[in-house]
C-alpha cells in the first residue's frame, strides 16, 4: 500500500498527541485518572476501528462491540490462571481450565478467533445493501451477547469473569492507539480506501471504473474487526474482570456517538469526537450521582449519561450530519491553511 | 394434533405481532426512506401512557386503557415525525437512521430519569389473559385476538392503500416521491399519514405486548422491534407484503425452535434464529421479496 507522505505525517502527529498525553498521565496523574485515561484509550482504539469500516464503506455498523466481546472473552478464558479457573470455570468444556497461556499468546489466539468469526460474518455482510447490512450488524451483536450469556460453562454467563491477570499498562495502550491511528489512516488514504470511499458515494460509477466493491468492503470489515479485537483484549487485560454487559449496547452507543460527533469519514474526527464525548460523559457521571453544587444538593439523575449520548447523536445529525470535521484530516486542515497563506483560493 | 394446534396458534400470534411492527417500519421506509430505530420506543411510550392514565387518573377499567394505548402511540409517532425526522427529510439514509437511533436512546433515558428502571405494572383486561377451551385444546384469548386483529389490520391497510387517494399517493411515493409532489400531492400529508399508520400498527402491538407482559419498563421496546427489523429483512426491506411474510416466517421459526431445542439450549434460541437468517441472506441477499442489492454489475 502506497500512501501519501502528508497522510502519514498527519497520522503520526495525531498519534504523538496521544503519546504526549499518555506520558503526562503516566507521570503525574492519580491512579483514578490513570484508569480513566486507559478506558479513554480503549474507547479511542474502538472508535478508530469502527471508523475503518463505517467511515470508508458508509455502512452504519452497530456490531463492532461484538468483536471486542469475543476477543475479550477468549483472552480471559485463555490467560486466567488455572488456580482461578478451577473454581470459576469448574465445568468448562475443551479442558480450558487445565492450562493457562501467557497473556501475549492468549491475545494472539483471541485475535485469530475474532478474525475467524469476522470472516464468516463478513461473507454475508458484503452481499447486503446498506440497510439490511446495518440490521445484520445489530443481529450479530445480539448473537454474541446471547452466546456469552448462555454458555455458562465457558463464560460464567451473566456473572462476572474475574481473576484475569491485569498485565496491560498505559504504555501498551498508548502504543496500540498509535498503531491503530496509523493503520486506519494508511487504509483510508491508500488506493483501496479511496476506491471504497468512492464506491460509497456512487456505487455504479465506482464499479464502472473497475472498483472491486465487495472485496474492499470485506477488507475494511476485517481490518476493523482486527482493531476491535485488540481493543477488547487490551481492555480485559487491564480491568481484570469482565461481564457480558461490558460489551453490549452501552458501549455501542458511546462509541457511535463519539464517531458521529467527530465525523465518521475522518480518523482525526474519530479522535476529536472521542475526546469531547469522554469529557461530556465524565461530567454527566458527576451530575448523575447527585453532587452538592453551590450549597444545594442536586437530585440523583440516573440516565443522564445516556440522555447526553442520545442528544449528541440527534443534534449532530440535525445540524452537522458529517460531524465536526467532515471529511477533513488534521493534515488537510494544515494544508489548506498553508495554501491560503500562499494566497491560493481554496474552497 | 392438539399440541400442533396450540403451537401453530402460538406461531401465528407471535408472527402477527412481528408483522404489525415490521409493516409499520416498512411503510415509513417506503415513503421517506427512514429506518426508524425509534419504533420500539413508541411501544414503550404507549405502555407508559397507559400506566400514567391508569395510575394518575385512577381509571381502573382496563377496557378504557386500550384506546389510550393505541391513540397515544399514533400521536407520539406523528409528534416524532414533526420534531425529530422532519429536519433530516431528504438526507442520506444513514443520517435518518442515526437520528432515529439517537431519538431511541433519548426516549429510553428520559423514561429512565423520570420514571426509573423498575418495571411498572399496567392493568390488563381479565378476558385477555384467560383461555378458551376448544375441544381439549386451551388457547389464550390474547393469541386469538392478536391473530384476528393482525389479519383485520392488514386487510384494512390493503383497502386503504388501494382505494383511497392518499393511500394511492403513498404507494406512488414509495416509487418516486418527486413525481408524486409534481402531481400536486403534499409530501407533508403523505409522510404524516405514513407515520400515523405506522403508529397505529405499533399501538395495536403495544396493547398485546402489554397484555402478555403486564408491565412496562424503559427498554421493553427493543426486543420486539429488533425482531421486526429482522422480519423486515427476511421479507425484503421496504416491501410491505415482505414485512408480513417475514413476520410470519420469524414467528413460526421461533416457535419451532422452542419446541425443538432442549431446555438447556433454550437460551440460545435467538442466536440460532439470527444465524439462520444470516445463512438465508447469504443465499438470497435481497430477502424473500426484496430487490437485489445493486453493486453495479451484470447479474
């Protein structure tokens, strides 16, 4: 894949912003804020992963969190120490409670299994028109949830899966986020990404000039699933305890709102949306708990966070359907500014 | 034989419920291209309206609650159209769909903030939850009524779409909105009617969903409408006969699964059904009655 140097520079700068923020948090922040930042990074990776499929193919994807869930559970099942599994998964099939893998190997397996599932689902996905495809992604998320909830022997069902070695560090998360951003930009600005984006604007024209739409859609789908799988594994290895609820509609709403606010056609937009929505959600969580404000005790308002996310989506769609950044990446903005300074008329 | 009769009644009534909801989705989609993810929350709204009228106005007679349920959903559907979906009219389908998705989250969380997570009970009419015995077969009244109401509603809808001017305008709008407007039909009226019908069908479903559950909670609309969406995709998204067929197919498949699956596997039912739908779509991407998705290639 050949990509323009400008796009690569833009991606690296964006990644470096995250890295600098990571260094500051790692060096100076309190443990609570470190956890917050880690969650932010996992969400960021997930939003970038979502962008790879949604932003390039223009098909709304509600099932991305399902891939995170698969990867998270496979990692948990393989990496948890036998001592824990013997009691927590006493009746586990395939003898998974008789061995444990090092976290890194477990993550590799998790990614492979997630990709295998993505492959099968992808075969069906690429044949659908946009809307049926979207509904299929919702159905996929429900399938994953139903299986995790009901395969009690393997996943502990609705109860929490605990005892996963918390090996992930902020450093790993920063590196992964950096990698995800570069990968997403590399795909978006490659020939394939451009062709896929063209096909989402005009199917007939794109296919008339020989764009292999289904193949490219499939490629975006797999790359997206890969990034989601990494996000899921990272999350698991940081928090140490997961439950099916962690990978269901709450996280779907959150990541979709982030991507839409920032602008789904742009990786920079995904990052910007993630930052803004994270700040908003934390504020809402604070208000939700009924804090004392200027001497007055505010009422507890459970549901405020969800309300905020819904509002973000509805207002974005009503006033700025292509998101804050539209199709602009960070380097597009610089480039235009430079041209303007040089006195060139730009639209 | 009796067992078979009972189960087919099960399948028919469940399929009828899905068909009512899927039809509502398909009508709105065919007229304005909107995938209404907030359809399920209209059910929730109807449920809360019934609850508030019952609890707040002290109306103990459940018979009076039935029109409240249907009417409130119709009004709410038309309200949503004016407030939320008018700004995105004519926008790309993704914009409309995501708006509806956002509206759905908003409604759920407003219910969460003001009414709370706990389910609220809604009184139902006694005869709805009673059983009729035919020979040696006991069939719940709600199932018979639901099947009958579905059939009548579909028949009325067919008459409406074929015989009335606005109905014909709606069918025409499904093909080509701009030509319909050139003929002097107001788009506003066509779309408002589509939402009213969609709300009416959802309102009927609300009454039956509540008769079964007896309680309302903020997320109750999600599962029935997900099923309705899947039903619409099975039938071919946007096709009205497809919505009905899809609903029935899904209803039959669910009841069959329930019969076939051993108890230890019962929880996996929806996973099996959705996977089966996925396989169906692999073979026939356009659903049963839909049009082939266009990838701009020769077939």
